[in-house]
């Protein structure tokens, strides 16, 4: 049996397991890349699919170049190998393989990088003030900016929020099928809830154009916004506010977490709010605040000037 012929069955299994369409599309791309490489090496049949074949592909990824002539990032290589590992695990579980080859795949070590951009509170305030709230689109844009900073949710999660996910009386927002298809509940401040309430009463009905999709933020056609559109709104507001830093939706996420940590929020609460699977992902923000502490120490501690 050909290796390529087994991929559709695995992808169908992922659909049954309720993996998101984006996740399945990315896995399909990674597996197709693996199969194409192996076929170039003359490895086409399942009987040839072994530890050595996987090692060849892993080695190729380490030296593979992008269209711009740069090496693949560690993150990209990790995503490819995670997809292949899942496929190998599936082949073993369904008795196509007699050995679990997923255990032979070693993921590249991901360097722990600090977020490139963290906004100061004054910068966040300027960005928030950029949209013209006298217009429907401007009011909607302000809602997006406020929620992103208040909750630290992702662009895709923001685009997917429905009005029924909001509890503006008690100040909660339910994120449904976030990253990893996990639901979680995040708090929203009473101030932002008040702005949302006015939006729901005065702005959203006009933007819906007689349709009812259920989504909180709508595009010009009255339908669901895309994550890319949310990203563009953030970029535009930062430009209007004359912020020269490279501001994205993830900048709001990083800034939310960092500001909360600086103000004394327990790191495990921030982990829950951001939807991180492990505490290790959240601990990156402690390094940001430690850098700030070092700067303050250098500026004010008498021992630094000796």
C-alpha cells in the first residue's frame, strides 16, 4: 500500500475528533510535503516507511530553505514534525504499522524568545482613541481593540465571538473552540461591558443589514469578520495613533498579559485567561517584567553606580 493513500483516512479521523479546518489543512500540507520528499527518495510504499525514512525527512527539514532563501524556522519545522508524528501514531493505532514510529521523532528545541513588542499603557490609550466612534465602523473597531486588550484573546477568537457568548451583566466572555478546540471563560471589565452594551443597542443592528449571523463584530456586509480583518483594524488604529512599533493583534495579547503580571496578577490565572496549555508558555512574560526590574535596578540602586 502506498503511503500517500493513507493520508485521507487520517484526515477523516481528525474531522471525527473535531479538529479545526485550519488545523486539518495545515496537517494535510505537512504530510503532502513529507510524501513528496519521500517519493523523491524512492520511498513510496508503506513497507518502506520506517525510522530511517523519517530521519531523512527530519534531516531535510533542518536544511530546507524558504522561497526567500532562509532556513525554515524552528516553529515551522516543529509543526511539520508534529503532523508527521500524529500520522505515524495513527498508522500504528490502526495496525498499518507494527511499531510506533512517532516515538522516534524528536522535535527541534524551540528557543524561548521574549515578545518583540510590548506597548506602554499610554500607547494603548492612544490606539484605543484612534477609531472615530461617531461612525458605525469606528465604534465596532473600538469594541475590537477594547476586547483584545481587556481579555488577551487571539484574532481568530475575536472574530468568532457571538453575542450569546457574552455575559455583560456579570462581565464574562466564553471563548468557544479556541486554540486546541478548547472552551474557556475570560473576564471582561465593567467599563468595556458598558461600551459593548451601547454597541449592541445602537450600532450592531445597523451593521447587520437585516441579517442575523449571531457574531458580535460584523463586516461591511453584515457577516462574520475574518481574523485578517481584525488584524488590519489593529494595524490601522496603531498607524492613526502614530505608534511606530510593529503592532499586531498578538501585541495586544502580549501587552495584556505583561500589564496584568506587573500589577500583581498570579501567573496561573494569566495562563488560564490566555488559554495556554502549559505554564511554560505563560512564564515568558515573567522574563519581560524581570527585564523591566533590571532596568529600574540599574537606574536607581546605589550599588549600580559604584
